[in-house]
């Protein structure tokens, strides 16, 4: 019990060191622009279909599920605003981040883990390529920047899904629908949610890299790295979300 | 009966040769009680191929990983090009690493990249101002050195074990190293492919004028490539000499290697 | 190289569309909040803002034209509300426009409504101030509504009783209203009475003028009064027995009616007496 607690703390400690190394390395040249773009493509563009499908379904389902309650109160006209609000403030960021934790974090964990196990990271080291810079910084940075963009897409597609959901029961003009949404939104709904997603992205990338980079030798540890990357990243997303909501609540 | 040649100074043998790698009293312990290296002393001279023989777990790989700074020893001194590797900063160490090629046991090709990218990455990491054409030429040249210029657009997963080793070798060669460290270059390959690799090692030695340390337990490879052989036992140098000298050695431990070849 | 450009354009498209979505969201929300485009400010002083908040809509002719920008309390009885309004609306807002605070919908989001003034033609200036109509507090509304509702309750109850007795009762007024004959006979009686009293009054004048009869007349008058009082009481009792359900109101009504009649009779008698007395005096 005490040993596992100590293990957890030492994990958190080395993860913190790992993360702080990111900020040190990111400002120092050389910059691996090409690898960064490649990672952006792999992380952002390749995750888009998954995020799009989830986003659409979330919007649709949320609309259909909230409808009966709002109808009870005779506030059916609030449906678009409510769906958009919950999508943008909470659902789209968190669901997208979880999807990314599942796809990206585990992918990075497995990739770096297998590179570690098959000595590819050592090979980089001995050919004087900084593997942290080449593998880790590019991935974390790509994650940090791509996850927010994926969330924008999830927001937009979720709103489209909500429109589809509303049209199951009634006929609402799309322009009217959008106006209702815009009317119910404020900067306070969009900006904190967006800032939050950068943290989600950073942690998804960081945890994936950390777990992969520190995989022990042996093929088994690759699977372990991928698995624990997903679990840890998902958990940290909820923790960040809680902290972010509290901070937002505190200041506004 | 035991003719231990511990702490033998190679300089005394041949004073004309300049040592390029010097290791003195190297110790390394893993996990608190697993002492892998118990005071290794060795010297590699310029233009010399040193073969380190030893059974699995005798600390061969750890020794050469210490040379390139992948593993930090607990105690001892490692001098490469007359510089103490252990006291160098990261940047200085990287300057030395560029001059040392390292062929990993598994070849360690970057799985996500094609052969071309594998080679180009290593090259451009150090020569960032090269034009794409120059990079292409250098990559082709390195691949021609290992005789695999037609594999340039393949992915590592499409290559056989022998080809991987050769591409790995090409990747180390592209930086034109002065020292090449081979970590079990023939392990896991059939005898014919092993022979090809051994020939390639010899070929490179003559063409590029490199010095090497070759870690192996494959006597055929050792016989072909070795200028000098060291036998490692339980973390210390047990015996050293040329292939011919060791062949006549009466020591049981040394004999066991040669007998395995004869069988 | 060609492989590289293969993904670069996809990545570029992905990033630019994503950022475009974000910028569009920011722009439209900003437009909604009047952050972009020409705006002007006006302010108004209220006693209370009834929960109006920064960001609430400002309406003119029922159209959202701006938002509340700042609510500032200046002393214990006045609050200054300043608002941002689209510049294109400015030409419609005159200097005598008035601001009031109301509720939007059942859930009670407050809105600030600007109503046009009666006569001014001068367009309001930027940073100008307009008068305010003090918001009606919900409590006040509830109080006054309760009062009037109570009154209405009492009135309607009385009205119901009254109309029922009018339709079903046998009171004089009811019969008078329902029955034509009765009405005719009453009017006949009245005219007869008129002519009868004339003659009678003459006789009486003569009698009264005699001082011997004076005391008698006075006595008679008093007796008559008493008799009528008794008669009235009897009648009331009778009626109560007959129609127990009928409320006191009706009785009163009837009593009044009766009294009125009595009064009339009395007056007539008085007149007659007066008329008798007059010649007496003259004599």
C-alpha cells in the first residue's frame, strides 16, 4: 500500500520533470519543424473522422434527450441554446479529449514504447539526435495545438447533430437555429472552454510520451505503456476539467 | 593453468599504434546487487578491429553502451579521442557521438520511416544546411556501401533481418564515423548472411579506415573480423590475444568458445 | 518530397477550417454583444434596476438594439445604467425617450426597454442621458392586484345576490321590475295620490288653522310614525321567514325602498301641513 503510494508519487514526480523538460527543450533550437508537421497531421487530421462522428452523435443525442424535459416546462425554444451551451462548455471538449486520449495517447505510448524497447530511442541518442526533442517535443506540441482544433470541429459538428435532432420532431429553419444558438452564447462560454482544451491536449501528449519514453525493456511493457497512457490521460482530463471549471467559476 | 591477462597494457605490445578508445577500471552495477562490470580495462588502437567475446549477460553490451554514454558507469574512466566521455557536457558528448557509429543488435531502424528517411534523418540532424539533392546523394552512397541501394523506398517492416542490419550499418556509415561499435552484428542470422555481414564489416574497415569494437559470440565472425580478441567473463577481461593465439589457449573457458565452432 | 506535400495540404486545410470555425464563433458572438461595428452609449438613472444585469438586452420597439454595459450605484436611491446601442438605431431615439426595466418571458430575464417620447424631434447624442420610468416592482404589482381582486370578489358576490333576488324575489322592487301591471298601478297610485293629497291638504289646512285641532294633529303624527315603525319590523320578520336564504342585503334594499316611500309620504304630509299652516300664519 505504502509502496504503491510511493510509486505513484515517484511517477508524478518524474512526469513533472518530464513535462518541465518539454518547456526547456521547446525554446532551444534546433526546431524539428518537419517532424512537428508530420505529427500534427497524424494527430489532428487522422483523428478528425473519429471526432466528427462522436461530435455529431453527441449533438444529436443531447438534443433528443433534453427535449422531453424542456417540453415539460414549455421551454422547447431553448433547446438549441441549451444544447449548444452544453456542447461548447463541457461535452465537446471532454468527449473529444477522451477520444484523443484513447487514440492519440495510447498511440504515442505504444509507438514510443516500442521504439524504446527496440533500441530505436538509443539509436537516436547515439547518432546524436536528441530523442526528447525529436520525438517528445514535437508530439506534445502537436497534441497541444491540434486537440483545440479538433474540439472546434466537434463543437461545429455537434451543433449540426443538434440541428438534425431538432428536425426529427419539428421543422426549424437552419438560420433560425443558428441565431438562437449565437444568442445564447457568450464569450464566457467559448473562451474558458477553449483554454481548457489546450491543457487537455498538452496532457494527452505528455502522458502518452511519458509512458512510452519510460517503458522498460521487453515487448510486454509496450502494451502496458499504451494501456496506462490511456488510463492516466483520461483520469487527468477529468481532473483538469474539474480544476478548470472551478477556476472559471471563481473568476466569473 | 589460468593465464589471466588482466590489466595487460596493449601499448607495451605495439608502441606505434595510437589508442583511440581507452577504458580503465570500469564498474557498473544494476539494481543494487547485480554487478555486471567489475573493472574492465581495454584499449582500441586506430585502425584496429577488437572483438569482445563473451556469453550472454557477461557485460559486453553494457561496455560499449558506456562508451557512447547510453549507460553511465558507476566508476572508471572512458577516453575516446583522448577525451573523457564521462565528464563531457551533452553538446560535447554529441560531438563525439557523431564520430562513433553504433550498430544495434536489432538494427533499431525507425519503424515509422522509410529507409530513405531513416538515413536522411541521421544525416540532416547534423548537417541541416544540406540541399535535398545532396542528402539524396549521400543516402545513395551509404546504401551502395552496404549493397542495398534498391531498398531505398522500403519500410523497415518489409526488410529481412540481414537487410535490416545492413541498412542499420548504412545509417551509421552515413555520418562517416571513425569508430564503429557493433553489438552482436550476426545474431539471429543464418550462417550465409552472417558471413555476408562479416565480409561487409571487413570491407568497411578497409574502405573507411575505421576502428571497431565487435561484440559477438559467433566465432566465425570473430575469426574473420578480429585483429585482436578479448574474452569477457563475469564482468572482467578473462583473456586477450589474436584468434590464432586464443585457439591454442588451454583455458577451459576460452576453449568452450572454440569447441562450439568445431561441433 | 511528393509524399510530404501530400499530407501538408490536408493538414493546412484541417487547421485553417478549424481556426475559421473558431474565429466565426468569436465574430458572431461579438456581433451579438455589439463588440464590432458602430455603437454609441446612452445612460439612464433609475431608483432600482430590479435585478437587471450587465449584458441584458436593450429593446426599442421590441427589437434588440443593444446591451446593458454598466450598472453603477451612485447613492442610496439612484443607479445609473449605461448601455451600448447600435449606431444605426440612433436616429430613432429622441431626447425625450424613456427607459424602463421589464421582464422577458416567464423565467424573468430582465430587459431594458426604451420607449419613444411624445414630441421631441431632436436625436439623442452619444453619451446622452434619457429619463427613466421607474420599474414596477413585482411586489407592488402583486399588492395592488390582490386588492382589486378582493374588491372584485365582494362586488361580484353582492351583484349575484342582488340579481337573484331581482329575478326570483317578491319584493316590491322585484315586482316593479318584472310586472308591467304593478308598474302601471304604481304610477296610477302615485298620480291619484297626488290629486288626492291636494284636496286633502286643503281640508287639512283649514283644520289645522283652527288652533283647537293643533294638538290633535301633532299627536296623530306621532302615532302614525310609531305605527309605521311597527309595521316595518313586522314586514321584515315575515320576509325573513319566507325567504331565509335571501341575505340581509336584500332586506336593506327593501327597507330602503320602504323608507323612501315613507319619506315621500311624510314629505307630502309635511307639505300639506305646511300648506295648512301658511294660511294660518297669514291669518
